[in-house]
C-alpha cells in the first residue's frame, strides 16, 4: 500500500533461508515486464523504495527464486523427480521438483496481505476463499 493506494506486486516461488521453507517472495518492478501500464505504475510508485525484495512469509531478503525448468519429457512420463538447478547453500543438497508430489499452487486460497512500500507487513486477512 502507498498511503491509501493499493499496488499489486508480483510474486514467485522461492527457497527462503530466513524461514527455511519454499514460499513466495516479492518480484519488484525492476524485474517486471516493461511496456504495460500497470508495470509502469508500480515502477513509479516504488521508485524510492530502499528495501530489497522480501520473502512474503518471514520478511527476509535471504532467498533464491526457484527457476522455471522445462523437465525432460521422459522423466515426466515416468513421474521421476528432476533437478531445479538450485543447491541449498547451507547443506549442499540439490533441490529437486517432483511432479507426483502435492501441488504447490494455492491460487485464491492465499490470504490477502497488505505491505508498506518497503515490504513490511501491515495487515493480513485471514479469511481464505474456499
């Protein structure tokens, strides 16, 4: 929020070292797509933001975005896990994606959250859509 104005911020799946979980993190306007009015508005309203992008779970900026990977079609057919390319920096373990696991997409089941221009949580609506 910027005063009374709401600004929608993009988010992506990330591996957060602050809360040690797979969660979502902010995608700030400098990483948004150009040439769309809504992105231009975000850039203008957040131009003086000092804080880096943050984890939307714990507020840490110590995270890595999970890359979008096009898995090998044979592995998908066999429902085998595949590498994401991320290596957990604390333990050195490789991060795999498993298409046969539970779906991480939460869609409209995420609670609506309001953050300050600097990414600090202001309010969280607990009513989750069914």
